[in-house]
């Protein structure tokens, strides 16, 4: 998953970005002011925007209103030092999906981020089940047909992205844009290798394929029990 963090406090931004990269393994892009944040946030590659209210140039509330007026539906988590009821109501009415008061615990931030991303994908429950594959997004664990599947961090991230879109064909470019930061083009040759390893681990001992390759189009999860040599 890919997150945009709009925060002008450099140390806080570094701490939040590192927590999201090291914990759930998200790709994180950062913006230090409202204008830059507004420009980046218009890109549909982001699964979540973490937005500070007090920003130089354009404040967070104005940025949020501009995004919603443009039709940008990406979930937004607001970071704010203002917890008054009136302020919270104004944020929610402007289109915020959740808010977190400063100072905050990084563990709570990660939990809120994960919940908003799940909700944004239409999956409120942390355990996702598709085609005999079960992914626990809290524990980052995977089983298939009751068998634990040991995945690398990138293999897990690819599977989690695919399982949020069980009937969709996901292009290589889309995977790269959502799983890496600005430098995603540098990783364009490794997706095939990760998919191959992921498929091998998921399919071991089952006799049924899990991921289909649609040449020139991308990848998608197969319904349970379908054999394939893709």
C-alpha cells in the first residue's frame, strides 16, 4: 500500500514515515507544505493520505476541501492538535475519514491507518478470505487450505493488494505505483520475480493455481480450485 504524508514538522514526518515503512511495510511519499500535498494527492496511486492541519501556505482543512471538491475519494486521516468538538465536526463534515490528536502513539497511528485502508477497500474486517487464501492484515500472516504460507515482506504486500481486489485484473504498473514510493520505476523488473515466488509458495501441495497472469494486462486471483499453468 502507498501512503501520502503531508506534514511540515520534519522530525515527526520522519518518525511517522519510518513507522509506516518498518511496521506494515507501506510505501510512503512525503510533502512538507499544503501546495505540494495538494498536487501529489490528486494522483490516484495513494491508498491513504495522512494530513496535518497546520501547514505552511495552504492549511490542511483547505487542502482537504479542495481534494473533495475535485472528487478525490482517497481516505484521509487528519493529524491535529485541536480536539475541540467543533473542530472535529468541521473536519468530518469537510470529508475527513478519521482524526488523531497530537501527541499520538505511533502504534495507534498504524492501527488507524490500516483500518482506514481496509475500509476504503470495502473490507472492514482485518481477515480477508479469497479463493481458499486467508490473509490476516493485523498479524500479516497467510494461510491456504489451513496451511501457513511463509512470505517475504514484498510477496505479502503484493498478495494483500491483490486480495483487496479479488475479481480485478491488476496491472504491473498499478502494483508498482502502490507498493513503491517515487522511485517505483527503478523496481519495474522485479515484479515478475515476486509474483512467480508468491505463486509457487501459495500453490505448493494444492494442485490448484492461485494467481493468473494475463499477458499484457496484469494479474488476478483465481477462483478456488481452478488449475492453471499461467
